[in-house]
C-alpha cells in the first residue's frame, strides 16, 4: 500500500509540474500587435504619445516598426497614484509583443488633437490597429506657436518628443546647479551645450544653452534656497549663486531672460526685485497629467484669508494653481510686470513635455528669435488645455496703453476647448470683475467655443487679463488658460497694491532673513535686505482694505 501511495504521489507531482510548465510556456507566448496613428481628416501618419496597459494594470512600452522611425520610453513615478509611463513615437508604425488578453491603448498628441482611448483584444493571431486622431484646433494657422521653458529632456531625445507633442520650442536646462557657490559648468547635472539653434524641422526648434540654479545646499549642508532659470543665453555662465544680482546683470548682457520657476521657493520673493525677473511660470512643474502630488510642498507659506483650496492632505491641485495665480497678481499689483510662461520639468517629473505650455503669437509665421521676443513682450497665453487668443483694443496681450484720463478697454476673444468650458473670467488688478458663463450654444463642430466681447472701464492705472477653466469629461480635474496682462497707465493715478499682498511679500522676505542669518554672508543677506526695503515702501502706499 505504501508503494502504491508513493507511486500515486510521484505521478501527481509529475502532472502538476507538467501543467506548471505548460502554463509558463503559455505565459511566455506573445502576439505581435502593430499600430499606425494617422490624422483622421488627411490620413497622414502622425507622431504621438502612447500608453499601453493590460486589463491587470501592467504597462507596456511600444517600439518603432520602421528602421527610419524612433521611440522614446518614459517611466517616472512619484507615488502609486502619480506616475507617467508612456512612449513617444515618430510618424511610423510601431509594435508591441503582448501576451493574449485585453488591453487599453491611449494615444495623445499635444494639446490640439483629441485623445483616443481604445480597448483591444489580443489572441494568438497578429493584430493590426489604425488609430485616427482628430484635430480640434490648429493654432499655427492662427499664428500661435507653443513652447516649454522648463525642460530636462536630453537634446538627443527631444526631436522625437517635440514632434510627438507638437511643441514648437524647447529650452532644455543643459547647465543645472544644485549646490551654492558652484559655477554652472561644474554642476553635477550639467551637460555642456553650444549656442547653436537645433532645427528639428521648420517649426520645431531647440535652444540648448540654458541654465538652472536650483540650490539645495550651502557649504555642504542641506539648506534650500530655490530655483531660477537663465534662458536663451549666448555663452555658458561662469557665475555661482548666491549672490544673484551679478547673474542677472550677465543675463541682461547676453540678451537672456530670467524665469522664476515656482513662486514659493524660499528665495523667490527676494529674486523678483533684486534680479528684475522677466517670466513667471503660471503653469509650473507641479501641474501634471497624472494626479497632483506635492500637496504639502510650501504649505506653510499659505497666508490666511487668501481663500486657497486645501483638503486634509494639504493643497489640492486647484488650490496650488490658485496660489500661483494670486501670487502673480500680487507681484503685478506691486509693479513687477512679469510675463507669464509655462514649464513642466519633463525629464525629472511624471509629466509629458509641454503638458503646460505657453503660446506666442507670430503673425508672419514661425521664427525662433521672434518667438523669444514675443515671449518677452507678453504676446502670449499659458495653457494646460484650452486655447485663449485675445486682443485688447485690437492689440495683443502684453501691450501698454498710456492715457491722460480714465478710459476703457475692449476685450475680444474666442475661447476654445476640446472639453466643456466651466467659466471665462476677466481679471483686473487681481480681482475677478466679470464672469462669462458658457452656454449650450458654445459647442461648435467638434469643440467648444465661447466668444468674449466686453468693454472694461479703467479709472486708474491698471492691468487686465483673461483666464478660463475647462473640465475634462471624467473626474474633477480642471484645465486652465491665462493671457498675459495688458497695462493701462492713467496719468496721476498710479497702480497701488493691496495691503494684504504687500504684507505677505514683506513677511516672506523677513522670514528668509532670519532663516539665512549665520548661513549666508553679509553681502548675500544684503540682497534680502534690498528686497525687504522695496516691499516696505510698497506697503506704505498700499490700499488698506481688500
């Protein structure tokens, strides 16, 4: 009996092993799936961004099926909810070898095409899929060209990625400094670059010589100061930070622009008056396609009474965006006429290149130098989704009007979105003075449009801008667009900031003076003293009530 039981056990074990090997072999079997993405109207092959996910939640990267094609994988994760796993592919067929099962493929191309999400079933026979992307707006035909001013992708992969995202201008931060007193060429993350324009094609270009000072340590000890960018420089910078004023002077000498990055770095409000910073990132590198992640980052800076949305974990995405907008408005009210821009830090964060981007108007067609000049002039709008071309008295955003007496400004805009519009708002000196609620008639063809035709009275020196919000079909996420402001100067009626704004700015610089004593030298602390004096003078002239 024992011999029979032993033989039965051995036979059963052998059968189990046979089945295990069979299932393993089946799991190893894959089926080739071939994709082609084309424009729905012209049938022209398109470069694009691809997400491929199994029903069980496993992500797959695709590869080009053409020797002339290219595919760049991107896999960055901040948390279980905040990650980016995609492949950008050239305008060629691409493939994936997949085990049998159900899959979801999502294809996107920048902001001007509708995303396509499709379920496919893979068996044992090869699969071929053609995906048709529908363009809902063509901004180049309207004279608008896009850029991302905070880029950490390599120059080698940018041509593929820019075409997949239809991003016209990329400014990679080739020189990247993380330690105080370190010249850019010696930065741990720096890659030497030349002042030579790289042309991907006639309307997509890379300017590789840009610098980020992002300082997390001073004299070998952790002590965060913050970040600022020098964009479109002509020579590598030899200056270390701090101090920052000499860097600003050298940037001006080279015809470069200074970009603030995020508004709530510890040193940000010192930089604005000391460096005379040019650009403010209204859409910054904490705003992603995936879930909002940095809920606690600088939450301690949030001033009471600003009505910024938070939840039990800290900032909401809406609250973080609003915090940036209101800080920008405070600086504009103080007379710092910074122009808006957008940057993603794609390359280090889980976000596609150009998810937030700035569009610049070029009526005579694309030219890189004119694009940079238009960015500097504020002939622009920033977006994470909707499109917001607008004129003010027939002029572009960024224009300054000068009058001897009170006047008015006529705003004409056509707000465009591929998803339903939530609201269109006119902002004057930081206040929402008019809201246009979209109607059912706003659906035009395959997108939503809201015409704005409003006249705004101007009694004193002011700035005016337009912003809008849209809502994707699912979830509670919002996308937004925001024009650069126009400035209206009225003789003998100066613009005055609001007291709660100047108090906020003054307090931030005071706190930094205390925090940096014993860490920075007296000469370096003098820049904070200089900024504090500027804000104190502004506070003395501020409007006493909201």
